C-alpha cells in the first residue's frame, strides 16, 4: 500500500506543511454559530433526503472516532511541486 507521501508525490504535489488538527487553534464561537445556523437551514430543506441522513450518520461516526482518538484529523498544505509547475 502506498504511503500518503508517495501518493502526494505521484499527484505532482509536495507537502509544504503537515499538522494534526488537534494542534490547530479553537474554532471561533462566531464561526461555530454561523455553521450551526447554516446546518439547521440545510437540514430543514434536505433533512428528509436519504443522502442527507446518510451524511449525518457518517459525520456522527467520524466525530466519535476522532473523539475516541481512533483516528486523527490531519491538515496538509500541498502546493504544486516544481516539477508539476514546469510541466504545465
């Protein structure tokens, strides 16, 4: 199985920075409030749809996995590698 580094390289990208989401600053309260308002509106409009319901269940599962440290969130910054820029 290919590593993340190998897959990134094959895609013509390069990892500029890599950090766990646990290292990121807390999400601002205003941002959280706006996200909750938007989600509520979308739920009103699409909550009956099977796709929405599946997405909700999957989101809850991922949240539990993150909370229990079974998986980790990772943030990678991937600018195009020089090789990809010169061949474009």
